[in-house]
C-alpha cells in the first residue's frame, strides 16, 4: 500500500478531487447532449416510434417468414402529445441527464478506482480493476438489450393494446420517457446478476451447487421477471426476454464454480 501516511482529511481532499472531476465530466456531457437535441431525440429516444426502427424490421421479416399475416402492423401505434407548457423543455433536460449519466458511469468508476488504488495491494488492484470493467460492461449490455429488445416490444404491445375500438391511444411525452428511462435502468441493473451472485457466494450464502439445484425454479423466476420489466403477456415476447436472463443465471453458476475452486486453494 502506497499512502499509509495520508491522514483522514488528506484522504477526504483526495476523494473530493475525484468527485469534482466526475461531476464536471457529467455536466460537460450533459451540455453536449443538450446541444445535440435532434440526435438525442429523433435518432435515439423517439427512434422507437418509427416503423423503420431496426427491431421492427427484424420482427416483420421474422413474422413474414413464419407466416404471420399481420406482420405489417408491427409499429408503435400511437403519437406522443405534450400536456404541460414546460413539458418538452423538462423532457429535454431529463433525457440529456440520463444520457450523460450512462456515459459518465465508466468515468466515475475509474475515478473511484484511482482513489482506492494506492491503498490496495497489487493482487487486490488486479481483482477490483477486472471486476469494475465487468460491472460497466454488463450494465451497458443491459441498457442495449433494453433499448433494442424490451422497450420496442413494450411500445408495440402498449401502443396497440385497446380495450375498445372506440378508444384511441394518445400517449403523453412524460409517460413515454418514464417507461423508457425505467426500462433502461432496471435492465442495466438486472444484467449485474452474475456479479451479485458472485459476491453472495463469496460471503458463503450460496454455492454453485445450490444454484444448480434450483435451475427449474430459476426458469419460472426468469419468466416472472420478464413479465415485470415488460408488460407484454404473449409467450413469444416473454421467452425472448427470459432467455438472456436465464443465460445470466447460468453464467453465474459457471463463474461461481470457477471462482470457488480458487477460493478453496487459498
């Protein structure tokens, strides 16, 4: 360890420096995102309302291949409307902040790594740096999965769902953004499952054998989770979402089994 001589206040000053860097980095990205409004909204957030969105095109081809006649109806099925005078401006701020926060995450973790690095032994540095990269990678993969799979499927289902033909769907901008943000964030966290189970295993609360024993239960749990994070109820959509969740479960078993052998050798 390199900085045993630093006192509490010096450590606090160091931490303050790294936090300020992260905050400044966030605000710079926020300003950039805010200035590129058309790209942020038309090419990213609202792209899911375009029937030519890549997910819809793939689904149309897939449904056409398997002989589903109404494949052309795969689209958002609604238009957004703003109810508040300040609604669009606040939405602009909200989405700019979310985009900046997602991109800031790796930088924030790197800054925290720089803060704790001097207090660690070389072996500890190697372990933490490796896991930090995995955490960021899994979160970003989860966000991409939410953007290209879960959110479009939710948009198709909710946008075209009707209790009666007498009722048309006109969705508020705020409602759409709320679903979009929560889906991205929750799915990003969900993809941290292997790391979470690995930590729990290291604490001795669960083992690879236990996870194998409850494989059948995990399948049911994956279907329940897929039903929670997306409102669709058709088996096709639930299966598409449940499969990667179950794969994360299997990755967790593999990782725990591999790591536990190393832990036993120590």
